[in-house]
C-alpha cells in the first residue's frame, strides 16, 4: 500500500482496536514479529491498543503473551466483558439477559 493513500486525520487517533483471528493472529494462531512490532510502535507513540475478540479471557491468555497483554485493553466475548488498562481504565461485565 502506498503511504500516500493512508488517511489524514485532523485529530490523530488515540487508540486502535484489533481483532485476533485473521487480524493480529496469523494462520498458526501466532502474532507475527511484524504485527508485534506494529503494536509496540503504536504504544510507543502513546496510542492505546485494544484487543477485541469473541474469545473468552482464558483463550486470549493462552495465545497472547503476558507482556503484550499487560499493555493492552480487552473487549472479550463480543463485548460482554471490557477491561481497560493504562492509558484506558475501567472494567465492566455485562451478562446477556436470559429473556
């Protein structure tokens, strides 16, 4: 992709949200060195990184290393659970009503 085709923002983004499967993970359920460096570069620029997934937290903990997870906020189970880590904060569990 040509760098000139990237969007120009009047206000720079303050966060990025990444899905795991097919985005951050490769076909072997691993985070490539390129993706890891890209996430670290975003964090070094002060952007909050949010991992959003339909997976449960135990699955995320299994496949994403603790060092990376300690610097990312999480949206789990399709939004039922959100955990904010610095620079974001907060925690919410929103169980789906049986009705």
